[in-house]
C-alpha cells in the first residue's frame, strides 16, 4: 500500500437546482467566501490558479490547479492538481429528486515532505481532517445557495 496515496469521494445533496450548484462550484476564486478551510484562491488565468487550504490540523497545503474539463451540460468540473498534492479532483453535479447532487472525487499523492514523513501514523488523522473539511464545505455551500 502506498501510504501517501489517497482517494476521496463526498456526496452533497441540495434542494437547489443543478445549474445553481454548478455555477457556484465553477467559481473557485469565491470558495473562500463559503468554504472556511479554503483560505485563499489566486487565479493565474482563466483556467488555472493556486489555492491555500488549511483545516483543523495546523498545516497549509498549497496547490496549483489547472482545468482539465469544464462541461456545464454534463455538470462536470475537473482539475489537475500539483504542488503539495499531485493528482486530480472532479465535481459532478446532477439532478437528484427535486434538487441536485454534487459528487466530489479526488485522487492524489501527498508531496508535502512533513506529511510524507508522517504518512503511516498520520493517515487516520489526515482522513478525518479531510472529512471535517468536506462537511464544512457542504454546510457553507448550502448556506450560500440559500442566500442566492
């Protein structure tokens, strides 16, 4: 097993229509307004940027993202990731009942030296940290959708 390799999936259901959810998710530069752990997003151009993320564990991850797929009709947003994490992340927004479902998938390898050194003992803590971050993101997006 590669202790520095992670696959994550989160499913968020909303009462808002898929188009509204997709529109908020495609504006990465606005994530810090509703997702507390996304501390900053700095666009580089129309399809890439950098982000700084920090959850409960006191360390920052700095990641560069580059758009791989933006398909509003299919509800897909996918980026390649480099920096402290290397891999990809994807949102897929679909209709679900009267509302929508946003599925987040991520497959990454940790590149940050300290996290690699702590890979074995830290793995359960890192996974829990990610889960807490995703829970906060879901709450933040739901509140943002209600405010729109």
